[in-house]
C-alpha cells in the first residue's frame, strides 16, 4: 500500500480509537503501521545507508541493527566500562588497562583521560532508574584545566556507542580537548529508545527528560573541570528535537545548539502531532511557548543540517528551526536587530552538493550591540540526502559517509560561539 494512503488510514483509525477512549489500541495501531513501513522501505545493510526509522520503529534485533555495536569499528571507539556511581568506586579501579593514564581531575570519581566510560546514574525525579550515560574524556585532559563539553543525543534505535561510532565525535573532540557526553535513553522510557520530545511533560525546564539530561550534565561538571561558557548540545532526529528543546529551555547553560534531521522545540505535543510534524513540518503556532522560569536571554546560536530528500523528517522542519531562532532573537531583550543572509553552494569530498546559509546579526539597539557581527544561525541543506548523519562513519547506524562532515562543521560552529560572546 502507498505510504501516504496508509498514513491517512492510520490517522483515521487512530483518531476513532482515541475518541472512543481506546488509547492503548491507538498506540499499538500507530506502532504497527510504522513498523511495517520501515520493514518495506529499509534497504539491505550498506556502508552508505542513509535511511532511518520514523518515530516508533521496531526495536532492533539480531537480524537487523544490533543494540550494542562492537567498539572495534571503523571509528575504533574504546570498549565502555560500566561504573555505578552508587558504589563510589574510583574509575581507575574499574578501568581494564595496563597503561597508566593521567587523571583528568582531582575528584576521586573522575574518569581518566583517554577513556570512554558507561556510567550508571540515578536521578530522584526520573520515571525510570537507574539511567546511564557514556562519557568520553580526551587524552589531553589534565586536572584544573577547563574543557569544552559537547552533549550528544542519539536518535531512535541508536545508543551512545553506536552514535559515537557513527558521528566520530570522540575523535573530532581530541584536538579541541573537549569532553563528550552521551545520555542513553532506556527502552523502558520509550520502546525504541527515542527521546520523548513530543510529550508535554518532557518539554519544559526543570521537568521530565530535559531535567534528567541536565542532571547528567551537572554530574559530569561536578567531577571534571568543564568550561561553563563552552557547553554545547547536539542531536540526530528525535535527539535533535530534544537538543532544540534544551537550547530553548536552558539558554543560560548551552552556548550553542546543533540539530541534524530534527524538529523545532515544541513542534508537537502528542503522538499524532509528532507524526504530522515529521511528515509536513509543525503547524503554525504549535511551538509557541514561554518558559516563565527561564532567564530572559537571547536564544543560543544554532546550526542545522537536513537532507532535502529526507522521507522520515521533512526538510521543512529544518527551515522552521532557523525561523524559530531568528524570531526568538528578534523578540529578545534589545529588539530592533536585523540579520543578513549569506548563501554558499558547495560539494562534499564524497560528491554530495549542499547549500549553506549563514545568518549574521547586522545591528540593533545598544543593548544588543554585543551580538553585532555574530553568526547566530547556519542552515545546511544537503541535496539528495536522506535521514542520516552527514559525513558519518559506516560503522554506525543512520550515517551518510558521502555527505559533508557534519561533525567537524558542528564542532567548528560550537567553538566559535562561547556563551560569554552573546552577552
């Protein structure tokens, strides 16, 4: 059956089930239909696969995508070591290595330099405990030297090791001497490991998954010397939508945001709305939100990557992300600012063409003068690309090795935007 006709039938049936109070049946109908769509359209495994499942894809099995990939892939991600914070055991005792490594911090629970560690983490307000995150500590980490930190949020059916492998962010972070934090979404919180960006309880500062992720971030900051002016967040697909939410809700914490194949903050507030936004973009006014308890600050600069052939999350969502940032900037304290758009056409080494649009603040009221001349947004439209991390490694899922190097460009954009530069 044609996917568009199938989606219309699905939405009609689900709507009737919801109206009749059969919420569980409605959810099962949606998951079953989307699962069939993924099975039909998923190509055989290939090094340059650019396809990815929609919001509720079937859980990986031994026959398709493994839940935990081998660390020894093209990216050579080091085997993760599980450390339970509740035991208070120093990581050095748990790290299986015969080569001493310099400590990254004087804190007794700090992971050593050059390590990639899985950490058990408990948060009082979380629905499901314990949670886990992976932390990469660069080889150049030394006690007392503040480091940038990049928070990376994986997409549906992915996990931190897979995401680290596919994006290559750990290797990219070495020259910048940056920490990389990968929160892990458990399947108990979402059957397919998706961040619940479309649920109202997970869209606000101080509650739900945003609060949990920020608690993980602060846990790392308590044990490692992090430069608080250079904390960044990025994500793919559902992780990109959650990254956008974190940027909106915590402008006092994140210096810049990176969204790959994602949606604007608050693009939907239920499953049906999420499906609609993924297919066509968010409806006008869907993302309207005012965080009463958030500081009155300009939005963090944002860099967006989106394939114009993405059939999982429509490319219009990338445009809406940029529009939301520019709109928020225009209404932020110190109004009257204008932005200038610069367009550049290019091609990646792998032959993929792209259009890069950069938006620079041209001027405004005196209170906004600190932003003048600053690039506040970049929009990379990847021509012919699907739902995959551009320039990623074939050893990870949902990557497009032929694309422009999104990891390097994102990290470059981040390091150009320390938080202090926006005040």
